[in-house]
C-alpha cells in the first residue's frame, strides 16, 4: 500500500471542494444562468484527484498505467442498455479487471438525491453483473466493482429524517435515520448483497482544510484501496 495514502486521500478530498469552488466561480464570472449550486455540478472532473490516487494504488500493485482509464474510453456494455460510462476502468488483454464509480452529494437538497443515488447504484451494478453473466466481458474471473461516495458533512446530514409509512412499516434501521446513516446502510448493503466488491463512504466538510471522517470502519478508504489492490495483485499473480 502507498506509504502516503492517508495524506494523499485528505488532499484529494480537498481537491474536490477546491475544484467545485473554481468551477462555480468561473460560471459566475461568465454570467452563466446556472451559476448557483448547479454551476458547481456541471463542470466535471471534481473527483480527478481521487481517481488519480486509486490509479496510483493499482499501479503500485503492478498494473501498467496504460491499462487504467479515468478520462476517456470509459464505456462498458450493459444488459438492459447498450453501454454505460464508468469513472475508472482497468482492462488488461481483453479482460475487465476493475470498474469504479465515484459519486458525491452536496447540500442543500439531500432527500430526492438520496433516492436517485440509491437507484443509480443498484441499477448500474445489476446491469454490469448481468452483462458479465452473459459473456459481454469474456469468460474471465469476476471484476472488482467499486463504489466510492463522498457526502458533505454538515448539520443537515446528521439530523433525523422521518419516513412516510401509509401502509407498511419501513425497515427498522431507517427509523429516524439521518441521511448520513442512510448512505451508510446503502453502502454496507451494496457490499453485503454483492452488488459491489467494496464500497467507501466518506464525509467531508467544506472547511479549508476539509475535515474527513468515515461513519463505518468497514467503509473507510484504506480498506477500499486495499481491496482493489488485492484484486489487482491476484490477477497479476495468476498470470505469472
């Protein structure tokens, strides 16, 4: 594992916030109509430093950089749709080795966005695993499927949230659960149900420097990186 992993992770999360601020300011300066919160969303590449960090973890494990994709050629065939663009891929000799989603949620609206992110995460995993079953990626070993989520750490994500239960009771784990807790349950269950090989949930403040924390030890970045690293090393060892 990289010796400076924790330090670089902190800097990468800070880069996320810095990039959002720069994108939003550029749109304000240009007089763009979406120069509010949406202006920080439409600029792209906010997760670039985090993608580069995971890339370096994989390279340190023995993967050639030429096999890692984090900007272009990110489409994978699906089962329910022709293709879907991922955020980071590793393809070696016609084998899909790694596919990772990098997602984030920043306030002020968390409610509808939580449901959208949940549906998206489950749907993407179901689509790619079914495509794998159908031989879209050849008859190789199963790929590492990773889900990374960065959630803004603010008072609103820690406040209890009520549920609408007109006919049936929700799962007790969601009773009065905050959005932070909901995302924690989501990420844990995505791995438990084998939708993803590994998941990471990071909470980060907008402060400079940002303050980061992991709601669950099983969802920290070090274990996420270690899982991806182990998968890459297993592949490399199997070729030798």
